C-alpha cells in the first residue's frame, strides 16, 4: 500500500511527510483518501503535511453537508467515479424526493450566458490563428497573475538575463520527456521563448503539461540558458466556491450521447426513461429542465465503416427520429441541447447550435445552443461541453483514462480550458475570443462523449459525466471502450444534491 501511495504522489508531482503517510496508511483506503486530499487543494505543495490533510478533511466535511450522493462526505468518498448508478439510488433519490414539489409551480428561468451561435467571425486565416492564441494567452495569463505563488514574475526575455529565482508565465510550445526522464517544456510569451527543465529527480517531472496550455513556472536560469523549474502553477479555480442554492425547488436531468440512428440505440431503455419522466414519482415531477450534452444522433461517416452500424443512414431522418422521441417527452420540460462530434454542425470547436433546418423539427420547448455553452438556470451556472478534447487529454497525460472522465474534467478546470491541445483530434476554430477558456467558474460542469457515467465534485463545482443511450458498437469494442448507458444524473437546484437513476 505504501508503494501505491508513493506512486500516486509521484504522479501528482508532490512528496509527503512521514507522519502524514502514517496517518493515511491507517485509513480504510489510503490511495483514495490521498486523491481527494490533493483534489481539494488550491495548489499542490511540494510536500504534503499532516496539517494539509486535516485541512482537506475539514473542507470535505463542509462540502458533504451540501452534496450527498452516497451518504458519505463526497470529497472523501472512496470512489470518485460512479460507474454503476444503481448503487446510489437509495439515499440520493430520497434526498431529492423529500423536498420535491411539482416543477410546474415555478416560472422558467434560463439564460444563455456564453455561446458561439451566431457570433462566429473566424475564416481560419493565419491572422485569425495568431489573434486566437494571443487572446487565449492574455486571458489565462491574467488568471495566473492573480496567483500569489508566482514570486518575482517577469517576462521571458527578462528572465533570460537574470540569475536569481524568478517566475514566468508562458504558453507551452512543446512538452516532451527526455531519455533521462526529465520533462522538457518550451514556454513562449509575447517577448521570447525559453526551454524549461522539470528535473527527473523531482515530482515536477510528472506534472500534467500539454501543448498550448498556459502555465506558470518558478525557477532559475542556469549557465546554459535553461530555466530549471522548482514549481509549476496552473490557473485552477478557487477553493472557496460554493453551490448557489436556488430559491426554486426545481431539478435538472442531464442526458448525453443519444446517438439516434445507430443500430445500438437503446430504444427500450429510452422508453422506460420517457415513461418515468412522464408519470413518475416526486423526483420525476421535480424535473423542469433536461440538458443534453451532444452526439444527439449517430451521424454519417464519423468513423470508419460506420454505415454497418446505422439503422438510419440519412442524417435528416436521424434528426427526425430523435425529434419524435423528444416530442414525446412532457411539454412541461425545457430541453436544452448542445451538439457533439457526431452532429451535423461544423466539427471545429466551439460548435454552433444545430442549423435552422434541423431545429425546426423540434417542439418549441427545445432550445438548441452551441458546444460549449454556459447557461444560468434558476441562478445556477451550468457549463455544458460535449467532451471531445478528452481524446487528446487522455493520450497526452499518462495518469488520465477514458474510464475516469471526471479526472479529465478536473484537469480542464485546473487548466481553465476545455480543449487546450491544438492539432490533435479536437479541431479548434480560431475565433477572436477563445470561448473554450473556462472564464467563469461554473456551479455544474457537464460532459458526455465517453459514454460513461460519473458524478463528483471539485472545489465546490459539481462534475457530471452523463452516460449514453447506445450500447457498445464494434468500433468502441475495437478501441476497448466500455459504455455505461441509460443512466440519468439529476441535480436539485435548491439543495445541490445529485442522484443518478438507471433505466
Ligand atoms: Fe458519443
Ligand atoms: Fe462524442
């Protein structure tokens, strides 16, 4: 167990004092305990002390008073990933039901705060790209400048002339591991670029650095002009974020990846969901909003030999079939839908809402918005992002995996960017303003794409990965992706409680 703890510490780029290690080893699950302690930290220190752990436990107990999924303190729950929603149905559903009133008692209160739809200006010129990255750098470096842990902050050109310890902020132009195990990162700002060494002998060598990310480093330039790092800082989100409990007792159901048109669409399980939300219990009646996280239909030609997996091989007919399912849901619901990489809009992110021709298929209680989209529903800010960038993050950061999408979501919040890597599998449109930057901290952060299900919390932000309505396709089987379909996370906005219902 001690070895496993040390491996986790190395992965997270930190060390631990002996008394803190002894304390953790006395816990039921030391590795999970430590994971939650680290996740709750404003900044991961070079050495974790017993005091850090005590403080993290105090914060977790506070958070637990608000967010109860398992009946245990959420931030210290032994599993961060929820792969089988049914286990949480008991206590969680009761928590929501106890306070539920019919959602029809409340007026609609939904505002779109940030969405590319109708605002795209880019043409993809070289000039567009340089403006785009400049905007990204400006916004994210502005966030880093607010941090207190970047002492003697200077620009890169000046850092190269100094021999004392300084901090610099830059965009990562390149990140690689040398044959000796050092991490070598090229950082760039508006003045110059510099090679930064994250020594193999320190936990920094495991820091999750990816290209085009904006980071801060503390260190000293050596005689060879190499910046030797002693600390690595991400913009991150504040630790003191609190869920703004709405005065209105309404709930939101989160769906994603319906993939209508696929032979593997789970029709029967969708019908069960439809029946429950139409004539179900108090929880069902408390749901006033449904947010759908993209991949609404299966699309055409999205992956090799997809035609063999299609039940409907016309994109318009796929949307017609999906619209029929949506029209059969109760009209009291307001349904918000973002597109995903299978939908018929431009693949480059940020993606605009479905086109007018498709939108008109849906009833008037449906609102089509872009991907990503920041919404405010009864005072609660929801960032909905399909999650395509997980493909790139999972291949760039060894500690991430498709089976644990919530870890990738936490990393996006730390980076304050939904899709930092340019030139990977996530196409990015060079808009004048980088709408993939997580400018405002959301209260709920939703993704889909990986067809798993997960609910957790990071620094007061509720994280939801919202399942799928498609069983495993042959393509997913080939790529070893095991879906967890037909689960619906439900958040009550007046209490912040989360429940997951399986159909
Ligand atoms: Fe999908
Ligand atoms: Fe997807």
